[in-house]
């Protein structure tokens, strides 16, 4: 359990909080690139880490992320006109670029006074970059701005990647913990019987002759081995397989809010999530699927769009169709006969349980056990990082962008193999680090 003070430290991410400052030192995905589909298109409202902002795509394609109100009279720039390299307030015509610089002051006559005003009036603007189908923003101090993390999906051609987002109606930390708590697969996503029509098979396929679903059903108490690496944690959960075998499900936590799912066997699709706080009681879950070996098929993309695995079925505003307000459309009859939850969708099952802990979970009343080791290590890592940053120490992960280039997934190994040995056999590196080719690095630079 955590003390009440530590729970506050973990869950509060506003601009003046220690955890909020930690998040602001890292690049955060704030939008899907498709939410700003064209230059000079409509601005978009963005709320991140308790801060209200506006995003727009300028004429040259660059994305601006700026404070929401014109500094003249406070009109909302959501209603502004995005034109010719900047956003113009329609109240009096003041105009600003993606860097916040004032481009036009038509309410003032040309001359020294107007020039002084143009030099001194500006919008707060945050740096942005696009990679992997997301718009990323950096909200921290400019002198500490790091390079983008080299997450593998963001290094690949768009044909190999699918991204989505969904609203989560609870604090970021309990949603993230749910992603790292892989012991829950033995119940939350499990069918009552061995029927083929079960949601768990979307994430835990029968692969390479192994019955992973059966192993997860039969062993609800996986043994965890956890190792630190420069970008975060590798978390190995070992279950009993067939005689002499261990079924490993390896996930990754990457600072401060990414998680890679443990399902993929070689050749299958990899999945990840990033939990970005909107405020203290809600977050956006930015989800990504990639295949480093081949383009995703049209059928796969259609399945993800309809809601599959980490991707939820959402409406036009990225709000899940099955959510808190409608009890996730739980079917009590199916709960009796088909699945433990009676709720359709892996993502929705996760959201239901995470949301059910409260808008902000009270961790001071928990009773943790051995299968909670990943959650414990996650909390320790981010809490120590937030405290250290408050004392002036920059997190190590900020200087190791390449350390984010890791994979997670499943493996079947002899029972005497340790996690580092399994990782080297499965991924070629004890932390799951994968090389990047010159072609892929070039594709990212040109994207």
C-alpha cells in the first residue's frame, strides 16, 4: 500500500505538482495526427496535465500548440481563423504563429508602438513533433528538452502501424497499473470455458503450437522477475506450461507513462499504450499496434478500428461506446455462462475494472501480494523520479532515447531459464532492445 501522501504525489499531475513536472519533462502524445488532417484547418481543443490549450496545423503543415486565449481581450482561439502561417483571432484580427510570435496587430497603426507590441505580445506555445501517427508535445523547460523517445512503432513506415485513442474515466496511474498487472489475464479477460469465441484470444493467441490460454487459466499466480533498464522496467511473468516448460509473458514500462503488452510471439503484432493525464480524474489512452516485419493488412486495420485488443470501440469524439455511464453494457447472462465479466472487449474490460477503483484509487487501503510486484516497482520508480526532479536531478531516461526501442511479448522456454536468458533468446537482448536499420532511421527523420 501507499501512504496517503504518496498517493497524492503519484496521482496529481497539474502544472505545479511534482508528478506534473515529471511528465512535463517528457514528450507526450497529445493528439492523433489525423485530428489535424489538413493545413489551415480548424483548431482543436486540447487539455493535458490540467492545462487548457489549442492545437492547429499551419499552412506549412507544422502543428502549433498554444494557450487558448488571445492576449488582447481573452477571446477563445478555438473560434480563430487558421490562415497563412498562423491563427487569427476573429475578434480584432490579432494573429499568432505556431511559435506564439505575434504576426499581425491590425488594431494598431504602423510605427514604433506597434513594433514594440509585436515584439512583446505573444502566446504561450509548446514545441511539437509528429511521429508514429501522433502529435507529440513538450511542456517542460526548454533547456532540458530531450529528443523524442525512439519507440519502435514511431520508427516504422505508416503502413506498419495503427494508432488510436480513447477516453479513460479515472486517474492515469490506476489505468497504467492495470496495463502492467498482467496477472489479471487469468480472470479479467478469460472465458469460463475453452470456447474459441473469447476476447482473450485477441491478445493471447495459440502460437507456435502452444496453448497460452490454457496456461493462463490454469496458473493464476505468475512468478514475476523485474529488471531496471535505462528507460524503465522489463517485467517478466512466468507461468507453468507443459512439463518442463515455462510460459513467459514479458511487458515493458517506459518512463513515465508507456506500457508495452506481453502477448506477441515472433511474427505477430506488438501493442502498446500511453496514459496521458487530462486532469487528475481522467486521461487519454493513446494506443499503438505495429509489426516490424510487414505492413498491417486492411482486415487488421478494420478490426482495430472496430475495437480489438488494446483498441476500444469509440465514437467520433474518441469516447468508448461501453463506458462508466452505461455500465460498460455488461451482460449478466454472458457473465454467468461465457466470461468472468460479461463485458465485450479487452480494452473495455480493463477500463471497467480500473474505473471501478474510483476516479482516484485509494492505495492506502490495499493489501498487495506477490503478483503485484510490477505495480510496486512502477510506483517506486515514478515516485523516486518525481522526488529527485523536485530536488534538481533530471531523470536518466531523458538522456536515453534509444533505450525506448524495446519489445515485449511471449516466450516458451525450458523451466530452468532465467528472465535474462529468455530475453536474449526471444529478443536478442536482455532488455528487449532491438536494432534500428539506417533505412528506418532515415524514414523517421523524413516523416
